[in-house]
C-alpha cells in the first residue's frame, strides 16, 4: 500500500512527488502515457511568469508569486537549463499604456516588486525588431524561459532516485474508496493508497468523478504554436507579450531556452480532450496576430508546429486542496497558466498539506536533492570533450547533427531513472530530432540505439505511445537473411 | 594532429570527386571528413540503378557509383575519417571536428572544400496540419530504413510531393509489397525527373495526382489516413474537393535544402535563390580558398553532374594551394533572368575559362518548345532550343571562351524565351 498515490506525471505531479520524496513515505506516480511530461506539460509557452498577470487574491497569484523565485534553486539542483531573460508586455497605443499601468498595480498587489514601465525608446532598445507602433512596455526582468519537459523529467528522475515509484502506461479507469484506503484501478493493475493526489490535467474532472459527482469541470483549451530555427533565435531577446485586450490575450514571441524562437498560442475551447490537431486556420490566426508584435518575424524559418491543451477550470482559479466530500482525496486541478510557474510552490504546498496527516515526519537523512549532472555536448569546452571522449568514446559520436547530440548522451538518458524508451522521449530529453531536419537523419540511428540498449527489435521501437510503432516489419531480403 | 593542404568536408560523391581531382592535380596532403560511418554519402542508400550514364557510360546503382570513387580514394592514399562531425569552419580555414577516436580536434588547412550535401524539407517546416502520429517520414529517411536497415515503414502509403526520392520510394515500397495509393504534386507537372515518373510510377501503375496536396493528417498513434484536396491553377485548395484517403504511412518528398550551416559559420555569402553559396567559375566562394560543390552548392538532379562540378572545385582547390593563385580581380557577373530560378556559377573570370564554361540552372515552370537565351549586357550571345524544360531537370548551357574574352565587368543573364505557338 502506498501512502500517497499521484495521478499524472506532468510538471505538477512531478513537483509534488519530488517534494514528498524528501520524507519517509511510500509514494508512487501513475501516468496513462508512455513517458512523463507527455501531455499539457510538453506543449505550452515554456515561460516562467513574473507574476503580475493573475488577479490578486487568487491561488494563481499566490502560487505564481511563490513559485517563480524557486526556479533558480531547483534548476541548479536538477541541472535543468533556465534563463531569466525578462518579459515585456507591449502596449501598441496610448490606451494600452493605461492597461500596462493597471497590470503594474496588479503586480505590486501580487507582491511582484521587480517590474517597471518602459517608454518607447527603452522598449525598442530591448527589442529592436518590434513594430513601430509599440508605445512602451511593462518590463519584468525576472520573467524566465525553461524547457518544461526537461524540468519534469528531472523532477521525476530525482523523485525516483529518492524512492518514488513511477508507473507509466497506467490509465486510471476507476477509484474505489473504503474506510482506510483508496483502490486505484488501471487497465492493468490495482494500486492501494491512503491518499490520492489528482494531477490529471485536462482529465482531472474525469478522475475526480470516479470518487464523487464532480463539482468542477475542466475544458481543454487548445493553443497552437510555431517553432522557428535557431537562426531566428535572436529575433527576440525577451519574452514578448502583447497587451491583453478584452478580445484576446494576444500572441507571444519568445526565444526558447535552447535558442529557437517560439510564436503562439491561440486559444480554442474544445470538447475533445485528446484533440491535438494543428489546423491551418488557427495557425494563420497566430501568424497574423504575431504581426502586431513585429511584421518581419521570419516564419520561413519554421521547423515545426505543435498544439497543446490547457486545463481550464470552470471555477476560474486553480483547484488545490483536499476534497471536502472525499477525505484523503486531494485535487490539484485546473492548473492552466501560470501552472508551470506555480508548480514548485504547489509541490511545496501539497507536501505540507499531506505532512500534516502524519505526526512527526522528518526529512530523510539520505534525501539527495541533486540530479547526476547531464552532459550537454554543445556546452562543453574542447578540453572537456577530449577528456570525456577518452573515457567514453560514445561522447565523440554525433548522432543528431542539427542539435549536436552525441550517442553518449542518448545512452545516458535511456538508462537513467524515469529513462527514455521512445524516439520522442529521447527527443524531449536530449533534443535529438528537435532541430531543423526533425529527425530525418538521426531518427534511424536513435532507433538503433534504443533497440540495442533496451534489447528490443528495431521494429518494436515506438515514436511515443505504445501503438506508435515506426516500422511495420522486415523487408523481403532481410527476412530471408534471418 | 598535423595540418593539411586541403580539408574536404563531406565524403559523399561531391567530396570524393573533389579530393580525387585535387590529388591528381598535385596536392598530396588532403583529408576528407565524413559524418556517416562509411564514405559514399546518400548514394549508399540509393540502391536503384540509373547512376553513371554521363561519367561512366553505364548504368550503375548508387553504391556501385560510390564504390568507384571510394576505391579510387583509397588507391590514391587520400586520408579520410568517417563517423566524424565537423563542428566549425572559419574564414581562416580552421576546421574543428569531433569523433570517437580523436576527440575534439582543430586543424588548419590552406584550402577547404565544402561538400556537405543537402537535407530534406520536413512536415514541420511546411506545416501540414493534423495530428502527429508515427508513420510520417521524409522519403529519404524511409529509404534509409528500408535499404540500409532492412525494415519496412508501412503497408499502405501516400506520398506527398513528386521529388525524385519520393518517386523512387513509390517503386521501392511497391516492390516490397506495400500499396502506394497516390503520389501527389501541387503543380500541373511532377517535381522530379520525367524518367523517374515513367520508370517508378507509370511502369507500376502507381497513380500520380497532379494539383493535389495533403491538408490534414489523421490518426493519434499511427497514421490512419490523410485528407487530400485539389488545387486550382494558383495552387489554392478548391473548396469542397476534400477527400479522405486511408493509409498508414505518409512519405514526404517536398524539396531539398542545401546544408550550409557550416558555410555560414565560415563567412560564406549565400544566394537566396539556390540556397547555396555564391561561387565563381572555379566554385570558389567569397572566402578565398574555400570552395563548394555538389548539393551543398545547389541541388543537382543527377549525380554525374555533381561529379563534374566537384572535379572543377577539386582542380581549383589544388591550383589555389600550389600557386596561391590570386582571386579573380575583375569578373563577369551571372544573374538569372526571366523564368530562371538560379544559376551557378555567379561570377566568371574570363581569364580562367579555357575553352568553354558550363552554366547550370533551373527554370521556374514547365516550358514546351522554348528557348534558353544567354545575353551579355543585354545582347543575345547564345540561344538554344529546348523541346521541354521543367524545374525538376537541371539545365546546362555551354558558353565559349571567345564570347567572354575582354568582357570584364559585364553581366551575363540567362532567360527563357517562349516560342510562339506555330499554329497561331
């Protein structure tokens, strides 16, 4: 029996798991997908918001303000790339300058002190590619960019290193509750736990409904994005938001922590929680609206498009806490923006909430907050490369030519805790296939490495989910050879 | 590690031919750096025949064609390193590479030949809407999986784009027992060579759908089908023409892009039209002593022409090393005129042209019974009638040296002149 069972290995579930792994508790995470971070966490704007945006008094405002400053420490411990490049909200008219002032006031109320209003000249100095009609900006120097899936992989890996059990491909289909415990039933197994934490993203209402008639509803709100080549990475220096209007929150333009340029998203409410289709109309909408920020965004350097779902609660705010109707069931639901920025603080809060259930629980002496350092070939010095290749020649073999990823890095993330078992899992961890050729060249080689390291047939290698096989069998002549 | 006179980046057909030619022209100290585990480049996965008609007067398979050059490279004792990635090339011809044996190395060369080839355009770059399941591959990636790794990529395929690799793969999939439901071109004619259309599609009864494209990919885990649509003459979708086509695989053959990331690092200036470096008649870039040849310079249709071009570059690199030949002082500029997409070379030093020089270019549309017209400073100096020209086939025209003599600072243009219909 588990003390705590977490449903959902997104950034929220992983943050909670890692916090709980500090204590002598039996904790597990279940996820329905074949990898961690494989839903909302993998497809969003990848921004750490400064915290001026949420309405004062809301949980969003509280956790954003608490969470954002925690990233420096966490990313240091877990060796995750994170940059505080600052953010700008651009006003395109005198009218919008007033909106900036109220955003500023709101930020101060939320306890965000490091924000300033910049005049046109200062704004253009920070972002020379802005459109001429930009009048000024709200500047938050602490705003940051991060890779949300690398963060979540790292959080999970560290949690597992500290004793948490991770179960992938476990879709919860029912939850039973008796006096003492919850029985969490997946399509494969039954798990028992004293406490259940519901971090199921867009499915959080479905999960909650398994224990009680739901009193909240989650709407999947789709957003679509363009990813541009690193050649376009210097187009923006900061996270550039457009001043929100009553009609729209606007489209953002930002460098990513790895040096690409990201443009998006739109917002489209759906009924289908699995609809991640890109659509021409919506992509055009993003492209057209981005022109408001700058007319010369180099869209011809697009290397990929994607779509993600936000988990939008009908309560208008994060839903965090123990269910009043079902004791021991903790909802962490409706974690839409600024969910990523809030995740560390939510993790902390839910940990405290659960610790109260046990008396005198102390932090484990052997808790290790550090993740084993990750080798990133393209950040190494020549001497470091030479020394490393002497010890392990696979770090001298470049597999992904666009992102300069070595075989050594790929082998490492396969064998780490919460390791990669699919092509996309490799891509999310080390970026092989994330570049301009989109895996055209390295895909087959990564498949060979996966097949060799995990001792499976080439044609069993999957792109992402268990049914997403890439190959359908051997060719005629290679069959004859075998 | 010692320095070299010439470092060739890329050991495919372009790099090998350039290295061999440089060696034959008197340079001994040559190093080829190849990122794959064997020499030969993309030819190694092109197991079909049809290579070598111009260079060897016989039809060879890709690996056979490559083998001729690999053998010669070895016989001539040219040094090479495979499984080796070049990380940087600078304008002072310093080459940085890494591999599992030597680690991180910095070498100096007197001359560098860029021969990195090209890559395929992707689903992401052209932004095909829909879901993101497995079963969507570029034709070249599928070719590698089938021909090198020995695995099938699907049973029921749709091919978007009619580039040569897509056409070749339509036949290859069919031979492996898969059904190819359609090969689609956005234009009124295919993008690849007509001979490939005949030998790969017509001969196997594979339907070619002109003026069609894929507008949506279906399937959450594996591809389940695609929505296709008819296009009007402006290549805009015709409303109501959408149809669903079931398939488990979508191959993309939607263009090739020269891989010039290293060229840019070296300070080489690019031509937006060819997506490759600006070069002179010797295939020398704006950076003295740095040459480019093969598909990194412009995408060729037939490898034989890559070989010829690369020999030019190799010869010139050798001359540069041996004579420290000065860069062309005054030159003729060559620019694309009406209906021409690009021309290589971009400049010609008439002093360097012995008997004649060949201009390589592609036209922008399909032209029947038209003329290629070469003009010098506005005056026609040569014209050639062509029964058919289309962008899939690289066109070439030779200009005699006497036409260029004494023409420093002139401008040459090439254009298409449509011959009026005889019946009009």
